C-alpha cells in the first residue's frame, strides 16, 4: 500500500531526507501562486486534492473551476505521477439527517461531473490521472455515491469524511461499501489509526494519507517503531499521564543520526519540523513492517461491526 504524507508549505521538506516519498497537497495549505516546481526535489508521487474540508472554513469560496485552475498551475512541467481530486462536499460525523447526507453527496457528484468535463477539455500528459472522491454517512450512502462515481469514471477512487471517526469497525464498514463497487483501487483520506492502516494493508487497498507525523510533532509527541510507541517530550504542556521521553532512544533517522536530542526541543518551527522528520521515519518503518507481516497474515474484513474473512 502506498502511504502519502499530508504536506503544507510550513512542513519539513520530507523529500530532502527520504527517497520514495508520496505527498498529498491541498490548495488550502499552500499559497495560490505555489507550484510543484517550488519543491527542491520531486516526490515519487503526488495527490493534489481539493482540500474541501478546510476550504469550507475559508472566507473565499472556491468553485470546482477555481480548484481545477489551481491544480493546472501547480502541475505545469511536472513529470512524476500526479492524481488530481475534484472538489467534494464532506459529510460531518454529526450529520444525522439522511436528507442532508444525500444533499452533500449530490453536490459531490455534481462537482465530480464538472471536473470530468474540465478534464476532457484539457490535454493531459500521461503522468496526470483523475481521482474521484466518494462521500457518505454510512455503508449504504457510501455504496450509492460509489456507484454514481463509477458511472462518471475515474482512474482512482478515494473515500472521504473518515478522519473524524474513531470507531475502526465504522470506518472499515464504509470502506468495504466503496470496495464492493469500485474495487481495491481506493485511496483512504485522513488515516491516523495504525489499526486501520494494518487492515488497509490486509485488504490490499491502493493508498492512504495522514498528517500524523507533523501534527504529533507540533504537540511534542515522539514516535519510535519496533514496537511502535509514542512519547511526549519533557517540555510539553501535556499532563503527566503521557509517557515522557526522559532520554532519546537509539535511532538512525536522519535527525537523530546527527543529534538525538534535537527531537526533544520544543517552542520553534525548526525543532517541530525536525521532530516531524523523525516521526515520519518511524511511522514508515511501522507500515513497512506491517506490509512484511501481511505476507504471512490472513486478511480480516469487517461488515456491520463484525470481522469476517473475504470470500475469495
């Protein structure tokens, strides 16, 4: 499974430290004049999504055409694989109205159709492909949206509105609903749970993304892998119930190999970014270990809150 790290212009330049980095970038996290050529080194693969969840809170209201024009400026001259996502309408977890859920799905479908029409008028190079975003508030509404997205037709599909959910069974039930329609060529937006990531690997899902390494670093959290564990640095303002990192553990990440105490510093952007590099290294190590274990692990599926083995 491909792992994309969510990236903003304020985040560390992951591609300067690691090969085979996959980035997810939204128009809400960079300047409107920003392009991929602003990166000193190109990542292996890129998703340019619409940033719909963040854009909903912006004073400037973006249209599908606005997002598409930003994407076209951003990818000009780029030769690495890029996936372009359309503007969608997220379904918040507190949306208990079926009518409101389907109104948001219809908005998402209308924007997806507009996106495809814009794509048809554009002479895309072969490295640019389309990503259709599936929305929904439960298993059935996700299936409905997935069927309609499949009719429109995309190179890859994604499923949104999962990031605020905490229940693994609920998350995986919605993913299974999308998979039953569009198959395994599915990107899962906004994953933070390692339990979910492990199941995505078991299910042979195409890809997922997360901002966890950077967000954790900002709050003073430090990751270590093998086994995966999280500490907080002594100067963090968190309560004492967190595991405090009294002493850095042995580590060969690009930051610790120079000075392991760098990851314990707080209070400035540079130290946060260095800690994010360290966290990314260990999260990737954990995911790689999960992928190796997958070769010897019987996949488990979930439907209606119950794990079950795949039929095929």
